[in-house]
């Protein structure tokens, strides 16, 4: 029997498994599929906006976190504490540095990086392949490069919007025969070709050089290899003679997959096991103890037993919480209680990008300081099960997407529970 069974393989679940396995626990992850690492930017957003409706981004996350913890004592960051936040970031940076893929940054300063549509994205930790795109360097004109017949990045659109922010940016498309010869080119396929084909990398450098002009740095969609991105990035900078940076574009996220590989490898090296294609569909309980989880894979239901269970299936977006026509919501594995805001017609606001967000995304599992699911009011809340923990964006009291805290909440809560459960 496993010591720890983790349901979910996003950043929270992977981090918890990594930390528990490092401490000698027999750990297994069971997941329906890979989590948000595969569709987020491959950075660690700790806190981009506070208050959540602020018109300007957070410059110093440490200062903003101190205020958030005071303002929102039930927020996952408040439950974890500032020391745990910093410890989790340092641990991930150490792991990535040892893997040859350093993440740069600290709680004292957010990077301001460009998005694929030319807006600004505040983030705390970013890989070497992205940081030359920092938008505070307004004196350094940038050239954004896209590819003909590649539909996941439009450089002129991004450059036009960056100019509205006061950034000297131009966009251009180049032709690469390898892409033109393919019927359909995804970011992962292109990144894999960059890994394996030196001639493609030479073609890329020559095509960019012809467009370079007076640009002092070059931005590309995030396709500079899956396995060898740091070496490819360095090679391209040496050929061009200017800094190069990647811009995350449409999923699947190549930088996110790089982080996934690093964590997946660390778990396996520590003796943990990760299974995807194994969906949690229910559980068995005796009093206040979880005795088993039911999983389904390839049409077959299995009973999984462990001493400790960790819920990391995500919220509404991750499929860990589902809604029902009667204006209720259900957590799918352990049937944990949820508070739902109003009736179904009140869950969404009329505008998709409404500045106040959508109430349905506030639904989550309420936990105590140990991240055990609880029921009751703050002063009288009691843990529902003594061997169950919940982490990541399954949790209530966090507007992680609007706060630009998605990866930070996942990392910090996964780290704390994996270390202590």
C-alpha cells in the first residue's frame, strides 16, 4: 500500500509528490491527464495584482503578499505563510538549476514579460529563455518573429499592442522550409525539430538575421526545443549577436512541458510513480478516515489504497469540480462540501472578460492551516477527514487567475503538504 496517493498531476500534485518522495514516502500520482503545466506559460506567477481589481501590476511580490495575507486570512498564501512561499520558490529554483534549466527571479521583483497578444504579464520566476523580453527595458527595441504557415503566433498583432504600451516593437514573419512542407505544425512538433535538427536552427538564425535591422533583441514563440532549450537559446543568441527571448503562445505550452519533465523526473528518481489516464471517480470512507479511492482507466474500475490522500484535481477549469443543473456543484473524488454563489444564472457575467471575473470560479474546497478540508464557520471549522489534504486551485478563497497567482498557489500548497503530510 502507498504512503501517499495524490489525485491530479498539475503543478500542485507534481510538487507534492516530489516533496513527499524526497522524504522517503512511497508515493503514487493518479491523474486523468496532465495538468496546467501543459497550457500555462511555464513561469511561476506568484502575485501579479493586489487588490485583484488593481489597475497596475505588482512590482514587489513580497510587499504585496504581506498585504494580501493581512487582507485575506483564508487565502492559501495566508494559510501557508510567507516563509513557506519563499522556501517553495527556492526549492523549485534549486531543482531546475540542477536540471540545467534555471528559473530566474525572486519575491522582491516581478518580471514584466510580453504575451502573445502584446500585453504585459507580471511573473515572479521565468526561465533564461524568456527574461530578455522584460518590458521595463524600454530603451531596447525588439523584433518579434513569427513563421509563415504557423498559426499560433502573430508577431505584427503583438508588436502593435506593445507599441501602445510604449515599447519599441516591430513584427515580421519568416519562411522555414520545414514548416512549409508540413501539413500542420504544432508548438511541440516545432520544438522537437529544433531539438533534433541543427540545419533548422541555422535556417532560423539566417532568416532572422535578414530581418534584424536596428533591433536590439528578438522575440519568438516558445519553440526553442523541449529537451535542449538552454543550449538552443544560447546558440541562437551567439549567431544573432543580440538577446533572444521566447513568448508563450497557444497551448500546448512548450515551457510548461519542460517544467513538467523536470518534476516528473525528480519524482521518479526519488522512487515515486506517476500514472496518467487514471481518473478518480469516487472514494470509500469509514468515519473521518478515507480508506480508498476508486479510479477508472480503460473502462476498468480499480480500488487504490494509501495511508494519506491528497486532492489536487483542480477547480472548475481542471475538472475537479463539476456543476449541476440544480445550481449546485460537486467535488468529484471525495464529494467534499462546496459553497456555490447564487443560482446558475448568476454564475457568469455577461462580458467574457469582465473585470470582476465570474462568480463560479470562486467555488472551491475550504481548508484549515494544514490544508485539510473542513466544514463549518472559520472559528468552529473542523477537519472532515484526518488523512485527506487539498492543494492547488481546488481551494476556496483564492482568485488565482485574476490575481496572477495560479502557479504560485499550486507550488506553495503542493510543497507544504508534500513536505508535511
